C-alpha cells in the first residue's frame, strides 16, 4: 500500500491529532514520515504496536503533507474511517 490510501478517506494529520485518534481507538492505519524526529517515531510506534494498529513509513514529511492535502510537512497522519 502507499500514501494514496489517504485520498478520499477521513483522516487526521499531525502528531497531536494522530495520538488522539490512536487513544480513542479510531485510527485504522497510521503513516509516519521517516525524516522527522526519531523520538516522535519511537513514541508513536510503541503505541501502535501496543494497540496492534498497522502503520507504514513515508520517506518525506513533505510528501505526506501533500498526500493529506496540505502544503506543509506532516510528521504523521492516520486514516480514521474507511
């Protein structure tokens, strides 16, 4: 799969909103940008593994932002509804 999955789906963008979706158990899949802070990645991956939520890396935060329909970088995003 790829970040194309984000198109035409209900999503949340950014660390705060993604964490909130994970904690509310509404995140279906999470995308993490590889070029963001390693601590941010480790923190989210720990939660994702604990809750058994699928996740995928995206090479660049810029590309993730564009796939989410925003013109700025996005460290992460989550699909919250199919």
